[in-house]
C-alpha cells in the first residue's frame, strides 16, 4: 500500500468515527486533519471535498437485517443483536442511521439509502410489508436511542433476556403480518362468542 493510500485510509477511518459520533455539520476538515496528524490541504487532496469525504466515509457496516434470515424469530434476534452491540461497545447501525440521515449533505439521498440498506426486504412484500417494516424500524431506532443515548435498560440492573423476549415479541407481531406480495392473508379463525 502506498503512502497516499495509507493516508487516505487513515482519513476515512477518522472521518467515519467523527461523522458517526457528531454528524456531518459538526465535523470540520481541520479536525479530521488534526486527528490524522496531517494538514487540512492533505485531507482535501485525498478527499476532494467535505461532501465527498462524507460519502466515502459512510460506515461500511453490514445491513442490520440479513435478507435470508427467516421472519420467524427475527424479532428476538434483532433485539438481542442490538443489546449485544451495546454490551460490546460496537457501533449501532439503527442509531447511526438516524444521525447520518439527519446531517447528510443530501438528506433525501441518505433516506433512500437507508430504505435500501435497512428496509428493502420489507418493501418487496408490497405496501403492507413496507408499512410494517417502517414500524419495525421505528421500534428499533427507539430501542437503540433509549439503550444508547439515554442509557435505559442498564445491563447490570435489567434482565436483558426478558427485554429480548418482551420487546422481541412486540417486533415479531409486526413481522408476522409481512407476507410476500400476492400471498393471500391467512384465514382468520373464528373465535368463540
């Protein structure tokens, strides 16, 4: 790897962290340069512009929903993964997406990218799948914000397995109503009067 490639990788790594922590507007080229130990001119040389740096530094996290994961049991799986990322002090894609969209130079493009990365699987199931996918995303963003930003459900004082079962069960109710477009709704069983 050449010196310029190493510099570019260092700039991208620092930028990912700073943009992820504070968003686009709050980060300056001077800050990136200072943390990398290089000049702002060198940052601009390897990035081109702040907008391009932001685009290039967008976290390359995997989508939080595996397209091949069966919907059965996905509610608990999503909650468990979110809480595990917190306990391991890893980036939280649901929460980072919120900040990245909010502070993006082109918020509409960032929202479209969010839909592709996080919700495409649900949208493929038609309008009802999209609606339910939106509700799942809202619930997970809320859980991520509560657990990370507000430090709710602290690990030492909370039965996290119970949280996984209860919150995961709520998500599963939403997920259970998602069917591929064109599938008939399951026959409703009559309830005794």
